[in-house]
C-alpha cells in the first residue's frame, strides 16, 4: 500500500487552463503539505495544512489553492496556469504539526507541464 | 525567514567517505533533517538532529552544532547507488521544514 499517493503522475496542459492534483495519505497523519520542485531541484513549501490551520507561503500566487475534504486528503487546485507553473509538485505528510522527528513522508510527485 | 546553504555538487569514488555541509539561518529552531532524492524519485528521509552531536544510522551519520548553525551529512563506504541529490531542511518556528537547494552527489567507480 502506498503511504502518500498523488494523481495524476503526469499532467500536460495549456496556459490559462485550470487543473487539480489530488493527494491522499493512509498513514493517519494530521498534517499535510504541498511542495513545488523547480527545474533546479529547489524544493519550496507552498502550503501546510492540518485540521486546525492552513499556513500559506506568502510568495505563492493566489491562483493556487489547497482543498482538504478530510484529514487524509489535500488537493491542489491551480487556476489560470502559466508557463512558470511547470514543475514537479510533491505532497507530503507528517504525524502532527509539531513534528519532533523532522520526517516528512512524500508522495511520488506530479510533473506538471504547461505549454 | 529561513535560509540554508549547501554545496551544489560533490564528487567522490566508490568506497570513499564524503561530507555534505549545511549552514542555516532561522528564527526559531527545532531541528535539521536530511533527505535523499534520486533522479525522478521522491525525497526520502535520512536523519534528523534536534540536539548537538552526531547521529549514526548505518553508513550515514548526521551532525549538528546549533551554536554554529551548522550541520553535515557523512556518507561512508560510498556505493554507486548513493549517487543522488541530498537536501538539508531546517524546522524553524513554524515546524514546517524549509529545504536547502540540494547537493548533487556523484559517485565514480
């Protein structure tokens, strides 16, 4: 069983479209995250979310929005896609927001290509 | 805010020992983590240091000096499969790990 799963794995779309990436974790963790990894492999936090609080990286454009229907799911919705949004998006989870092990469990990533 | 510095690339030969350094700046500190990522794969957790000193896990060890805002990952008995990117990540005041830009480790035969 995959602990953190993301769909789709690959996504190719046109500029201006709206798309979503889904993430599910079966680890019973309280906190989930979205990271963006660019072509230079820089991993940048976008959002952190638990059942109490959403923390947004202030540099993330408001075209990006996280949606969490329940504790096990954190989806990423992107409006009006731009070329610069092309990247690999990683979902991750940890046991609780005050994690004391520093360990994040990552999904396999979703490679988004905007044409 | 938080920032981390680590070398962009390190090369070594099989069987050797290599050290990847990481310096950080953060307001509030809970710990320093290390992750490995192979090309096309997901980052996987290697180690975490919350207190000063050395943590050993098999061939990999990680060190932290909070007073120097410095840590390193030590890889011993290098194998070809260790060729990957290695990231340090600092957990600061918000607990959310902030990652460095990664070090590409190339292991030669």
